[in-house]
C-alpha cells in the first residue's frame, strides 16, 4: 500500500511544471491499472505496511477514488484552456487523492479520523476557489460547519476506545463489543452527516450547486462514500447497542428518502436535482447498513460504488450543458435533443443507471438493500416502493424536460460535444455496467 502513496507524493512536483496537465492524468490512469492488479484476499487485510492495509471494502473505494480523480482532470478542460490557476488546481487534486487514499487504507482508527477530516480541506478549496457564483462562500461554510460540529464527538469517542482497549487497530476491534449510548452516538453521527442523512443534508445541495464540475464529481463520487465506509467499519464493534437503536436511523432515512424524492420533482436547477437524488440514494444505503445484516452490508457497498460512477457522470453531463448555455435552469436547457442528439443518448444511459435499470451495479445494490430492509421489517416495503417509484419519476422528469420540448429561442450560437466529453462519459458508464459481470467479488467477501 505504501508504494502507491509514494507514487502520489512524487507526482506533486509535476504539478508545478508547465504543460503537465494531461501527463498527470495519464500517470493517474497508469496508477489505476497498477492498483487494479493488486492481489486482494477477500476475507482479511492484506498488503500491509506502516498502519496501512487493504481489504475488499477499501480496495473498491480506493479504486473508485483514483478513477474519479482521473476523470475530474478530464472534465476540467476549461481550466486548462483559460489557464485558471492550473498548477494549484492539480496540486489540490493530488492532495485530495492522497487524503482519500490514506483514509480508505488506514488500519488505525485515529489516523483514519485524521485523514477523514483532512479530505475536507482540499474539497473546501475546490468549492471556494473554482466555484462560479458568490454563494460559494456560504456553501463552503455550510460544508465546513456541518462536518466540524460532529467531528469532535467522534474524536472523543476514539480517545475513549483507546483508553479502554489500549489499541485502535480496526482489524482487532471486531473482538470487542461496546454497549454505551454516548459512545454509539459520538462514533456514528459524524458519518451520518457525511452521508448525508436526511435532516443534516442541507450542506450537500448547496455545495453541489456552487462547486465547479470537478468539485461536484468528487463530492458525489467519493465524499458521500466516506460516511458509508466509516459506518461499515464502526458498527462492527457496537453490535449490541446497534440492534437496540438502529431502527431510529432506518425510519429517518426511509421517510427522508421519500420526501427528498418528492423534492427532486420541484427542482428547476439541474445540478440541484442530481444533488438531491444523491441524498435519496444514500438514504437507502444508510437504511441497509443499519439493518446490520449481510445483504444490507453488501448492498450498501455495491450501491456506493454504483452511485459514485453514475452520479459523477450526471454532473459531467450537466456541466457539458452549462458550458454551452451558461445556465443550469431546466427551462433554458429544454429541447437539447435538437442540438446534441448523441449527447441525448448519454443522458438516457446514465439516467437509466440512476433509476437502477439492468445491467448496472445500482440494480444489484438496490435489490440487496430492498432484501435487507424487507427482511428487517415488512412495513418498510411501503416506503421502499415509494422511493423506487419516485426515483424513476425524477429521472424521467430530468430526461424528458431537458431533452424534449421546445428549445429556448435565446440560444444563438452553439457547438456540439467533442470527443473528450464522449470519452469522459464512456469512462463513467462502462465500469458501471461491466462490473456486474464480476458481481461475485462484491457479494462474497465476508
């Protein structure tokens, strides 16, 4: 695990040289394929080095992180064109990838906390530095304070565990079982805000709308997954109390997911709609993890990876439209099939993935989550039906509104998509649909 970290560190000087924008991207692609060929033991931590290790859960999420960061560079061609603080952008992105890589590969709970919070800094810089409207300052502060408010209790919880056990290696935690209310709350709230759970989700739509395309991609692709990853790691050593209290979070997330799905149908801003749909998807993930059963854990892991690729691709599509029209409003973005018919196909493919149509990872993830929630309580079936129905509803609403209908008469000069954008969308869509062939890797690793 250390070798890839060193590789990332040595990429930092490249950011300061001239004309290195695409080279950095190519090196990240290379790193991606090198990492993909690691031999991973499904059951235990392997590739151990200096408090770092990798099991199946870390492996998938690190792979996703490197992939999304590579595609972020590809999507940010506008910065390259206008040379808008290009070197600092690359530096910021490498720093962000280092933080994410360390977060997912740390076996020490305290170090995990440190990098978990550290990944906030480059994200904040992305939103505040490369965002477009003045509202980005407020969005950045929302993101910062929502996350910081619950991160201190998490730190206190980790210190308490260290005091009790004299060890905070995640691997050894499975032999312990804490049964304390305050510890349970302090350990889990930080991850619920990061997911984000309904009630503490307000920072997410704001951050997405104000962020540049790269910021939106990393927020949707990886940042929300940090919360799920943390929950999967932490709930292992708090099983007794989880079985007592988890019903609260399941109820909140199911009702919240339904309400957010309705709210998606009221949105007029494309980015805002995609951001709210992320909250609806993540509410299912929270529900699945909180049922504490095998199907829930598998399904949440699958849906996290599927949603990371799918949501990131949708933000790329919204950005392609924004670069042409300088507006994200659905009223101005209607009838786009007249101008960019081939892009219309990509809208269809990615939105059908968002509503979990076969053969994409999201379908398998949602089937597993529905299985886990219905086995937990058959009453949850009502909410699950509503969430599934409305998730198809807002996906169709976004597609039909943006592609069909009369186009705005204010459009007067236009250029259609370029090959870089098609490649970018292809690299989101292909893994999402090809990985279903290797579903056994995702489903059988306990």
